[in-house]
């Protein structure tokens, strides 16, 4: 049997290179190659594995030449330098190391908070310029102050723990954080407005999604305490930089410390030059320990996969064996889409998720299916969640996840049902896989349907009364929105009804608003799959 060959095209530690060698893998260590995309494209076809950091860009063009490549391992969390759809289409597993940088990033946030409190960079520059401006740099104490943590997942929880050690009070806003988990880590769970009102310092630790983009906009910043200080070591775009600059100029915000920016590398930025702003060039993961940890981790993961077929921390595939893959694949797609359907309709805290496997599917590896359902459920809120990280993310937030297996009780050979319980409601959605391998919706909130998942859909709950369909169709027709498929269901004549409509292209918000305003409509929501 020939040895697997791995190309390392970015700087990885000697210890990581040694792991590959010790495990019996042929390693080609070319740390400068990542910057030469033409040379990389020329030789990539000779390798089974590619180990990278951020310099190598694994584009569709390069991957087109990767005829033998089975796995790409990214030493770090961000995989925006890998074209995931192109890798997936070629059957290449993409792995990352999602938890190797957590402590380092959390420590950077705490460091920036302390530097803000005592104006360390400004005082250093002044003193080294020979000014000795002792009276200019009046700081504030950290002890007894309230830290508001927006996003209390892995990194946010570490920040909260360190802040508690500094004798701060910690309040946290995170829709996925359960009251039990909040109690365990010693934080008070609050809504966003409450956090804005109470926090002396605010630190952000959430991914950038449509729901979190500009979570601190001008309106939110105006709700904060006068004299608040804001720290962002998570993602550029969580804070409206122009609105923050205005609040700094007016004195409402006393200071800000940013490690991340909307545009990077940030050669110029609206925050630059303000006397009460501290900036660092995306150093969150830049410690020798973190860089070593992720390098060793990616070497182990890639070796496991190439030698045994074991998959861990994959972005684009669940942890399943090669033998199980063909049978499981359509049900993984079904579970993820059912989860996504429920996640896109859920606005409030998720307390519990129950996934019921009925019939033949109950005999399959349901852990992989549950991971797929959770990734679909969490992604609308949390963005960068994959089938491997989703169960960990759900556990971190104290969500109860139940799996129920039962014999077939319906007309279908296999049915998966995702039931989401929030603070104020319970919603179920069921689906199956037809003989053609296509996933289908068969039941929504107890109402039978038979619908495919379209790329762009409108979901409506309404009263079952005459006139709704005509008005709805006219509204879409007037707006030049073309209907591809139209599915209806109701629980009884004159009772509750649902419409699931696939349309060509995204649904404009103004159309959705008009649909929601129709007399019989209770809810109208745009869905994307």
C-alpha cells in the first residue's frame, strides 16, 4: 500500500510535520508555496491531503487540478480561504480546528478591556515622548463594574469566567444560552436592551450573520450607559463603525478597543485617530500556544482520516464512515433542511429540540442525522455552524436535545420530525425521502403537506377562508414574482391553514410586508434552502 502524501503549503510547526511522519504519511513541507497559486495548481494533483493556514487560497480553479485530493486541513477556525462548495463537489473533506484559538481570543478581549480602562497605549506613547502627563490619564477600576457579553458560546464563556475572576459582574445576551447554563458559568442572562442599559463594558463574541450584523447600530448604542466602553475581538461588522465614531465624538461612548474591522486589512478606518480608541490588527489568535495547538490538531485529524477514514471537525461532512455514506446522505440532507426550516421560523430562545426517527431511518446512525438537523437549526442565528460543531454549540448553550426512535407509524417507510420548543411556543416539522432520493416536507405543525424544499420559499399561516389565494397570487403577480410551486394544507375546514410557495429568486421585504398585511394572514416568512 502506498503511503498517503500530504502537502503543507503554509508555515506549520516542526512538531506538526513530525506527527505526519510518525503516523506513516509522506510529507512535502513547502511553507512558501501558498503564495504561488500557479505553482500550487501545477502540483496539487500529486497529493492526498493539503494542510494550510490562511495564506493558501484553495480556490475552485486550484481544486479542479486536485484529482487525488481527499482532505484539506485548516490549522485555525476560519475557512474563508477554501471554496467549500468546490471542495464538496469533488468529494474533498474540509476540516478546521474550531476550538484551538478560544483561550487566546478571550485573553485578547480581556487585555483590551484592561487597556481601555487605564488608557495604556495612549499613556505609553505620551510617556515615551517625554511628556509625563500624569493628570491626563485618569482611568477607571474594573472591580465591581458590569461586563455585558454579547454571545456566550465557547469564547464568550471564557471571557465571562476571566471577568468574574476580576470581580466584575457579568450579564450575557445569547438567545441560545439556557438559564441553567448561565447559572453554571456564573452569568446573568438578560435581553439585549437590558444588557445595553446596565453594562459598563460591552464585549462581542458572536459570529457575523444577517441577524447579528450591526447588532450595535446607532439605535443600540443610544440605549447604552453614558461612558460605556466597547470591545470587539469577534468579527468586523457586528458594530456600525460610523455610528460608534459619532458616539465617541459626542462623549456618549468613553472608549472602544477593536481587533476586527469591516474591511481588512484595515489601512484606514473611521475609528482610526480617535484619542479614546485602541486598535490591533486581528491578533485574536496570535499567540505561539494557539498557533502550535491548531497545527498539532490539524495534523492529527488529517492523519486519522487518511489512514482510517475517521472524520472529525469537518465543515462539509458529518462524522461517518465511507460504508455508511451512500445510505445516509439523502437523510442527512433531509435532517439539515428540516432543521433549517424550523430555525428560520424561530425568533425566541430555543429551550429544547426533539428529533424523532420513525421507521427504517431509526436503524441508521442517527447521531450524524441529529448533528445535521442541529446545524440547520442553528445556522440562521449563528452562521458558521457545521454538522460537527453544531452539537457542541447546542451543548454550550444548554439546549436540551432529545432523540426518539420508533417503529413506523405513518404511510412512509422513514420519517424524521424536528420539534422545537421555545419560551413561548412549540413547532414540529416532518419530512421523508422519496425513492428518487429527494427530501420532502410531509407535515408542518400537524397539517399534512407534500412539498419539495425550494431554494427560495414563502411560508404563510392563515385562516382557511375564501379569497386568500386570489389576493396572494395577485400580489405576487403585480410584483413580477414568479411562483414555481404552490402547496396548501389545513387542519380542518375553516380552521388553520398553511401555504408553502416556491418562487423564482429572493423575496423582497416589501412584498413580504404586503403579504403579512392580507386580512386572513397570521404570519408570512421568507425561507431559503
